[in-house]
C-alpha cells in the first residue's frame, strides 16, 4: 500500500518528502483554504514540483458536467502529475466519463458507498476516495466500505485504485492496508504518529546508556 499525504501545507510536504515514504499528495478546498494561500494554481504547481507522484487537486465549479470538465481541463494543465479530484454526483460522473475519454486522470472523491465506487470504476476514474473517518463519525463502519470496494474491484479487475481517505489515526492506516487499499492518504500528524513509538525511544535511551557504561569501563581499564 502506498502512502499519500493529505495536506496543502508546504512545510509538511517538504518534511515528508525528505523521509522518502510519501508517493503522492491529496488536497481538497478545505485544506487549501486552511493555508490561506491566495493562488490555488500556484499552490498546486508548487506541490507538484516537490512530489513527483500524483497530486490530487479538486475542481471548484460543480454546477454542471460541462462546467466540471472545463475546470478539470484547466486544473489538469497545471502540471503533468496533477490528478483532478471530482465529487461523486451525477454531474461528476458525467464529467469524469468525458475526461477519461480525453485521457485526463480523475480521483472521484466524497465516496461513502460501494455503489458510488462501482460507478467511479465504470466511468474510468484513476482513483476513488472512500472517506473512512467521516463514515465512522456518522456511525458506519468506514473500513468495511473500503474492504467491499477492494473486493468488487478485484472480482471484476477494475484498474481504478482505492485511496483510503479521511484517515484519522494510525490504526486506520493498518486497517486500510489489511483491507487491501492501494493507497492511504494521511494527514501529517498521522504520518508522525506512524513513525513514533514510545518503546523505540526507551530502546534508544537504554542502548546509549549501556554503551556509555561499556565505554567508561574500557577507558578506565586502558588508563591502568
Ligand atoms: O482526503 C479526504 C480528507 O481530506 C478528509 O478528511 O478528516 O476532513 O474527514 P477529514
């Protein structure tokens, strides 16, 4: 399973890129707005220049399929690795289907059911993003939806990749990997939580302490 970072924060993206574990970025209008960055295009282009993998950038014009297609063509032109994120609605599906015929890669987002994911695969989306945390918040089993989508895609050999999104904690990531998701897109905070373990810190401190004792003993023996 690949790890994407779910953020529009440049500092987080740069830090994560240095770790070498992040294969792509997902953003959404809320994440971009949080950064108070005025120029959407400039933000997406900068992210795309830092991370060579797929960068999901969402369309903002959702009125009609034609409007989404126009917006998507514009967003896709910003960098070669940009994937256009489109919410799953009737207009979104119509637009995604037209865009697939033009070779524009899409990530169908705000997916909350296996049926929505089935339709995303049928229109030729490159990715589908089930929102695990928001399903859990609403009293559903978000990861069960991911597992259903993975099973259906496997049974019919759909090439659409499953991005487990709306990941809230490290165990979501483990569960997504076990469910067979292709990708988990995680907030920076969760990535840090995945790295850290208190026993790793305890182990490092103990190794250092033991090493210091042995070095001191060797040094005093050499002095005799
Ligand atoms: O990738 C989707 C994600 O940004 C939504 O996360 O935490 O707002 O549900 P959240």
